[in-house]
């Protein structure tokens, strides 16, 4: 494991070459005093507490057990599916894998409860690039992988756009590190201009 | 550049914005265009050669490519664009574009003046140098002050231009019209005409023979372009001069009137209707004509006249709006906007062309030097330099000026201003500034040339 880089502590590079290299971006915010230290989103927030208390209130005081129970179940679901990290695993000569890890964000729960993984084989990868796009009220940089299925059964023009780090949306500097390294490992070329 | 009307839509305003942006880019400025999205083809962020970034904001189009004026729903996207691109000047175009008016109304929120009054989001110890967004508005059209459209849109325009830093109009007549309509300080109104790329409008290599005189008309066939005058005068001219042919390009709601006139007078072989003409085909149509006829009932500048003069046509036009300012008197023949005078003017024009007194190549040389895009860009830069030097208005002055709009409109816009400030503060909480993906790299002319 390479230690976290100084400017972007949320990016962790797990180097296990020649098998794989994983670029993991944790869901955290930086402390606001400018020292760029990590502050993970641990524990219970004010929103969770208020959600809990409102649902208990509806259950007991207002005597709507079904509604209160439903709200409690929703709260439990939300607390168990918090976003922990997203990563892009580069497997040399094999392809890419996009992973999203969700679970309980508490100090002693290190392993995620749910992980979704999607693998893209190397023959299918047409290109990797960074582009800007709209998401809700903001414009973000995103890392896109063009997947063109090269199987003879499918239509050759069937182009799909897969996004890495879709839910976390890290800043451009993190994306650039991942972009350059992934291109170098997969395609053995390095972009000289950071376009 | 903020406007509803931008490419892929084709039109005079769109062309003007694009060519102006390209020339500003060539002189080293950074240009970003904001327009609405076309759900089939243009969404998100696109790039136009040679390096203009176009943001397509997902707001619904109401009619003829203009969005519904929704003052607050545009603010989140505009805020993000202005902050991430570090924009310093907002330039709005076209009075009918609600994006442009809203962008000018919202511009004061992004500056350091507002931030110093309400900004909790400033980091400790970080001092911003005084950075205010300046606004410029370009008006491309004339509006009447007494009809229904005029009364409504003029009030909206007056409210939007209440606190604008500079207004650019395309002719002196347009400047007077805008100053009266929008009740702005005349010292903030500049006149910068539009221009034409002369290389795209060269006259034909061989002069046309004057055995048949061809009269060319290219316009959108709508009421305000005076199609009724054309319909009335064309049969008379065809009857008086057997050697005259008409060539009509463009389409629109009044096409049916032209077709009916052609049927009624049996002029199918004298009047040719070309339908909608693409912008790159306009020159090929214009070179086939000796005379260009413009019968508009209202025209602020008339770029079509300039294009035709460049191609070597003799111009016949109605004397409306800013048309008398465009060309010197010996290249153009004026007519009052009624049928008899149009016929008289055409008669005189045909006489001049038949006698060979009009030289297309000399006309091209003269028109080439009159209006150039370098001139327009330089003058626009002067306007930008002027407004950056001015002191910005703070929120208190802005509130007072808004209330002075009138008993009803003033109060309504004052309430909109307050709600807009509150919404902006809400946005600062919901989408904090450190989460915004700031733009660090831009296309420059060098990188474009490399590619």
C-alpha cells in the first residue's frame, strides 16, 4: 500500500503489481483549517439523530406504529448503505474494474457490507478520458471509459459510456493521477499534454 | 456570452456571438458561452472550434428557441459556471433572451462586495482582492414602444438593464431606441455595428450580363420582414419590365402568400422560390442577382444588406430603422414602406443597373473596408476596459435603483432581488464553494493550433 499522497489524502493507491493496482477514493471531507488532513465521515450525524427521534415520536406519541416503523426501517437502510469508497482496479493486460463499496460508516466497521463490481475487459475498452458534465446543480469532471463490445455477436457501433467514481466525483487532480496511471498501464502510452 | 440563441441554431444573433467570441479568443481572452440545451443533440458541456466552451443548461424552451423567464431556476447553474470558470465579464445578447437578462440580474451576487456583506463561506484569514463581475448587454433589434409586445418586453428590459455596466447597440437608431425603451443612462450606451466576413462574400468572377435583371430577396418570410410589400410590388414590376426575374430565398409563415401571388399572376417562370437557404449557400444565391431587395418593416442594422453589397449587388431597401446608416448613398436606393414607393425605387435601380452605372467589384472593395470583425472586436474590448475601471454598485444602491422602476414593477423586482439573495445564500450552504470543480486548464489558440 502506498501511503496517501499529501495533497489528496482521500486517494489511496493499493499497489499489487503485476497482478493489479487499485485506485481507491474514500468518501471523506478535508478539515477546513487548511492543513488538508483527513476527516472521515464517521458515526452518526445530526440528520440521523433527528430522523430517529422523529420516527420514534410518530410511533409512540402519535400512535402510528406502521409509519414510525417504516421510517425506522428507512433510517436503518440509509445508515447501512453509506458510501465508504469507490475504486478503479486496473488489471494489466486484462482490463478495468469499477467498484463501489457501501456499508456502515463507524470506527470499528472497516469492511463494507455491500460491494458492487463491474469488470470491463481490455478488448472492450475503446478509450479512457476525462470530460465535464452536469449532475444536478453542478458541473463536475468525470472519468469516462468507452466500452465498445468487440464480441462478434453484437453491433459494432454499440458504444457505452461507463463512469468511474460515479458517486464520489473526486476533483480533477485525483482524476488526473488515475487517468495517467491507468493509461500508462493499460495502453502503455502517456499523455504529454494534460488536456 | 449568455444568450438563448446560439448554435446549433442558425441566425444573425448566433452568428454574431460566435464570430465575436472567436475574435476575442484570438486576442487572448477566455470565452465561455451559456445557452439552453437541445435534448436531442446538445446537452452538458460542448466545445466549439477554436476553443469556445459552450454550457448547455437544461431549461425548457418555450417558443422560437427562447426559454421561459424563470429568474431563480437559472441561478444554481449560472453560479456554478461563473465560479468555476472565474468569469469576470458577463455579456448578454438579444432582448428576447431570458438567459441574458437573468444573468445580468444575478451578476452582483458573485462579486466580493456581496461576499463581504454576507459571506460566511470565506475561509479564515483568506482575503479576496476586490473582484466584481461586470455586465454588458448587446441589443440586436428594434422594438416599438406602443404595441403589446413592446410594452411588456420593454418593462422587463428596463428592469434587467437597471444596473448594467454597458449596453452595446448595433446602430445609432438602435441606440436611441434602446435608451428610450429601457430608460437607461445614455452615457452607458455604445454603438458598435455588426460586421461581415468579406472573404465569404466575393462577387462573381465574371460580371453578370444585363439582358435579364435578377432581383434577389433572402429573408425569413415573416410579417415584420415586409413580405406583404414584396407580394404587392412583384407583379407590378414583372408587368412593367419583361426582362426582370425574381429569386426568393428563405421560408417562413408568409411563404403561402408568395405562392398564392405567383399562382394568381401566373409568374411561375419569373419568380423562383428557393426555400430555406443555408448560411454557407447565401453567397451562391446572392451572386446570381443584380439587385438585392429588402422590404423589412423594421430593421436595426441589416447585415443582409451588407452581405449583398459585398457580393456586388445594388441594394434597394425600405427606409426603416438603422438602414440609412449602413451604406453610402450611391450603393443603396431607399423607398418608403409602401408599395408605390418600392416600385419607384426598383424602377430607378433597374435603370441604374441596365445603364451599367453600378460596378460590383468596386462595391465589394468599398464594403470590405467599411465593417470588419477586427474593428468590432477592438471596440468591444474598449467597452470592456471602460467598464472594468468603473466602481461597482453595492447592494444598497442596487435596491434603491430597483425600487425606482415604478410602483408595481419596482416592488416586484425588489422582492425578486431579496429572494434571489436568500436563494444564493442557500445555494452557498447546499453546494459549498470548496466542492466545486474549478476549471484549471483552458483551450488557448496555441493548443488549438498544435492539435
